[in-house]
């Protein structure tokens, strides 16, 4: 009896395009000062860091998240171009500083740039993410 060779289907090879290079847009678009709903914010502060980030994203606030070990610092741009800071240790709310300064600097852009420089100097031991929203915290 002759042998019949069964052909197995050849797996399909998928070639993916390389990811496009991303450039950071550091220009400052027009942003609207918005009164923060402190009841909603306070409710979020009682929960995990993700809750406050979800709140800020949903409300489209401009903010920067910095994670260093168990510490998470969220820097928010204010209507006077300064910075508000919210700090968590793990998922526990630690502090809210409405007039945050770092190394004598108050400007949101200056502090953001300093944080990026520090992360580079530290060998990337922290994670920094920016949400470029259309709202800033009204002062």
C-alpha cells in the first residue's frame, strides 16, 4: 500500500512594523483653570493611587506621576503655573501640598524637568509618566 504524505499547514509569519519614535511635546497648550471637586478628590485619596490617577485622567487634569520604590508623588499644574503635590506611600495617602516647591523652584515645568534629570542621574530607578491634560488646578 502506498504511503500518503499529509501536508501540515505552514504557520503564518507575522512581521510587525517597528514602533514609531516618540517625541515629547514640551510646548504649553492653552489650559483651563478648573475648580477641583474636593469631595471626589478626597474619596479618591482614601483608595489606591490608581483611583486618584483615574480621577485626574477622567477630569483631564495636567499631572505628572513619579514612582520611586513604594512612594508615588503626583505633581499637578496649577493655574498660576506652579505645582500641587499629592504623595502616597504604597496605597496610603500621605500628604497634599498645594504650594509644592523643589530645590527652590515652584514652576510646574521647572520641577518636571528637574524630576526627569534626577531620574536620569539615578540610572532610571524611578518611573515618570505625564498626562498632558487640558485643565489645571484653580488657585
